[in-house]
């Protein structure tokens, strides 16, 4: 049977990249009736230092973002990672299965650790093993993610395969990534070669889900572009990363293909296209941010939802962890 797992880090404001690459997809999967488990991965977030009060706030606001985007906590399982200890427990097993060399190849670690990798946390290095545990503790078959997570998903399969091989079992599934839609990699508004990211120091590089209509319009107006008009076909965007990004975002927000967007807007200058994009972005994002702030007025209710979600998640994870411990040879006598 198909079971979906995915997560988002409460490491800052939710961005348009997180929305188009992840959240919007999650809602579609839930509404297709697929069993879905969605997690605020707070344990991942602290692989880079987080102010405790900010982390608490970001976790609740992220939960509000899920619900405001259309995740129904009755249909889907919605919780924060640290409340289900099986994630951390399975991660230890996977730390012992994964190889140092595999981790050293991870481009996200190289990007985030930067030049001074010796000073990065051990947790940041081991991040993909915890991510594999997040997924495999539920025997999830599919993981909807943005394009940047492809390599981590391959590593998840490698860990599952090595565990199965080392212990001579057929226990963990080889999970498939689901990378769909027109905007699987939304780029920075300031630099078409960099991914739009919560942790980019420049707020002008991203659209936050909580931005006001004015901020959204301003950021799109100031987004870096080239001086050419839009082409009439996708292939005309090949060497124009900034233009391609804005068209992809339009397509993602409007549920259109890139070719459909260009059929309508090919030949337009950015002076015309940017306001159209800003209007569309405000139309799609404003209701979500309004609902997020409404939900954030009652954080006790959010905590209750996360607590209930954690209990449901734990009920699925615990037996899989027990079975894993049994396979590994741990004595269980209490
Ligand atoms: N720019 C993006 N375009 C499309 N999808 C994206 N995702 C992130 N950025 C983009 C997808 O969002 C999900 C959650 O990501 P995450 O919070 O686990 O971490 P991340 O990928 O590292 O995202 P950020 O925003 O860049 O956070 P920071 O700055 O804290 O590292 C994933 O499915 C991801 O693919």
C-alpha cells in the first residue's frame, strides 16, 4: 500500500519555494486520499543553532502553514518530530549502517557547512541518516519533495538496501521520491543560480508565506531579470535562469504548464509580466497567510493538534522500531 511521508524544517519563515515544491504537493496527495504523514522536523532544524523561542514559534507557525494550505489534521497525520522518539532511535541504527563516504558526497552538507566544514555540527553531517529514519520508521513508500532533496532520497534507499542486505531481511522498502509540478526548484529572486531558501540572509531573495501583499509586489518588481521579452516557447528560456524562474513560479501558482504560461505571456516585457505575477501570487498566498495568523492566535490549539498527531504517528512507528531492534539483536525485556 502507498504511504506518504514528508517534512519541513521549522528553521525560519516558510517560503514560496517550500510552498510550491512541497506543501502544495502534500495537499494534493492528501486530497487524492493517500495515507499521508507530515512532520515539522524540529530535530533537523537544530543541526544549525536555533534560538529556542524562535524555534518554538517557527514550529507552531509552520503547523499553521500546513493547516492553512489545506492539510487536514484529521485526514493526515501532522506532528513535530521531537515528540516521536522513534525517529531519533532509528536514526542511531542508521548512523551505524550509513558510511562516512556516503555522507561526504552530500551536496547539501557541502553548501550548508560552507568553507569551514570542520566547524559544522555532527548533526548537520548526519542529517541524511535522520531523514532516512523519518521516512523508514513509517515504511513510507513515497516522499514528495523539491528537487534539492533528490540526493538525500537516494541515500535513504542506499541505507534501506544496506540494512536489508547486512541483516539478511527484506524489511525496509526502497522509497520513491515524488518530484512533481512546474516549480520543483524555485530560485532566489536575486540570483538565478541559487535556490530560494528560508535561511538566505537577504529577505529580498525570497517570498515568505507571511509577507504582506505590498511586500510580495515589491519583491517581484525588484526581482532580477534580463532585458528581453518573454519567449513564446519553453526552449527560449534555456539560458535565462531568472526569467525561467519567474515563469516557473507563475506556472506553479496557476497550476499551468510553462508552455501554457508562455502561450498567454510570450512577447510580454517584464514590466507587464511582473505585475501579473505579483497579482497572481497575492491572490494565491494572501488567504493562506490570513488563515495562518488567525490560527496563530490560539497556539494551545496548535499544540493539541501536534500532540494528537504525534500519538497517531507513534502508534505506527513503535512496532516498526521494535521489529528493527529485534532484527539487530537487541535484548528487549521490559
Ligand atoms: N527553493 C525551493 N524550491 C522548491 N522546493 C523547495 N524546498 C525547499 N526549498 C525549495 C522543499 O521544501 C521542503 C522542505 O525543505 P526543508 O525545510 O527541509 O529544508 P531546505 O530544503 O533546506 O529548505 P530551505 O527553505 O532552503 O531551508 P533552510 O534555509 O533552513 O535550509 C523540501 O521538500 C524541499 O525540497
